[in-house]
């Protein structure tokens, strides 16, 4: 991301609107190059040098190669330099918005992709007997294959849908603005999630007697 910042992609200044007809043209605008300069025949040497200077690196530095590979993957290199050159117009109020548009289009999941949600929470407790205990609660959820629901949509949307159903069926009696930390909410919600295969794994990691010191 630091390299992208150096290239100007993260600039949110709305005094620099982006109106281009292709992704390579966006790159050329960010680098201050004439339109079409690297969209014809020729090697990557010239463009590589420009990119290296902008990110303050030697052209032989591996980071320059990785940045060039990313630019090609995002369709920003000319047709002669990349088979992924994308000719889709972008009309954005700032470079950052234009870059976000490119990322949204380039990184969208395909039917061959699956996302993953991983959550880990650790809790330290002190019992009345002076014993320290550590508990871990973790969840790993994978998106459904072949273009099915993503893990993100399931772990975010399904709990919200369950809570909405509980409200509509008057299962939640507490009034006002409330959080899902109430037992009458999280108990039935977690039970319903478990029937859908979304469950947390809980472990007791360690415990040891602690000498409790008090001071005034």
C-alpha cells in the first residue's frame, strides 16, 4: 500500500478528479505521462523506471517487480504489456475513489473463489479463589462453493436476520435501543446459528493460582 500511496493512488483530494477511458489511462494520469505512452508496442523498461522513481526504489529491487505485477493484474498496463489491460471508463471525484473502483472490479469474487472469516477472542478471568483462567472462543467460516453465499454475508447477514425475526415475533421483550449482549438475545440467536452450521469453538487454555495482593 505504501507503493500505491507513492504512485498517488491513495490521494483523496477532490480537486483532482479522475475522468479516464481505461485503466492504463488512469495509471498514465497518476504518473503524469502522455495518454497512450505505454499502450503501444515496446517493453516495460521505460514504465518500470518511472514507477521505480516514484516509489523511491532501484529498478532491480524486487518490490518494483511486485508493483508492476500488481499493476498488470489490475489491468493498468497497456495491451502490449499485459493481457489484462481493461478499457472501462472511470469517472471519480478523486484518485482514491478511482483506485477503489478498479479494486472493486478487479478483486470481485468469481464462482471459483471462496472467502473465509476467522475470529479469535481470548478472555482472562480471576475467580473468587484467586485463580487466573484463560478462555478462547474462535470461529472459522468458509464461503459456500460454486458461487454460493460468502462467509462474510453469512456471518454478518444471518445474525441480523435472526435478530429481526426475533423482534417481529416478539421474542425480545426488552424495549429501547439495546445491544446483543443481553441473554434473551444472544442465547436463542447462537442456538439458531448453530443449526445453520455457524458455531464458535470454546477452549479453556490455562489456569493457575495467583497470589492476590492488595494495596491502599
